[in-house]
């Protein structure tokens, strides 16, 4: 699999504040949800894979157990929702609500 976010993977991502990272992950998740609603599974999968890539880049440089635990759980929930049986019972709305707070906070701090 090729890396979609090459410039971010090369260090630019680590320079971003955590809130901005989460907001960007949320943007990819929202794209995946929107494509899923339109029954375009191919585009939904591509957007969710891009979100997973950003999550993985975030995990590579996290310190602190609380954030690490949250991001690992986030990754697990994303994979479950978009690629498996949705055992966590996530909904389109729950994804939007989860990431909305990060987006709001990131905008407020810029």
C-alpha cells in the first residue's frame, strides 16, 4: 500500500498540535461516512484508509498513556465500523459528534 500523506509522514504531522491532528483525522472519517451514505464503498474505503494512515502516524509519535490508549481505541473502532461488523455500534452521528469537539477546539486555538 502506498503512503497517501507523504509530506505528513516525513515529519510535518508531528509539528502539528494534537487537536489539529485529530481534526484532520476527523475530516477523513467524515469523508468516509459521506461516501458510505452515498453507497460508494470504494471511495469510503479509500477515505477510511487515509484516516487510518493518519492515526498510525499519530501513534508513532505519541507519549503518554491516556492519549495512546484513546488513539488505539479510535483505530480499533474505525476498523470495526468501516471494515468489520461494527461491534462497537458506532453510527455516522457518533463519529461526527466525537470529532466535532476536536475541530472546534483546534479552530479556537489557532
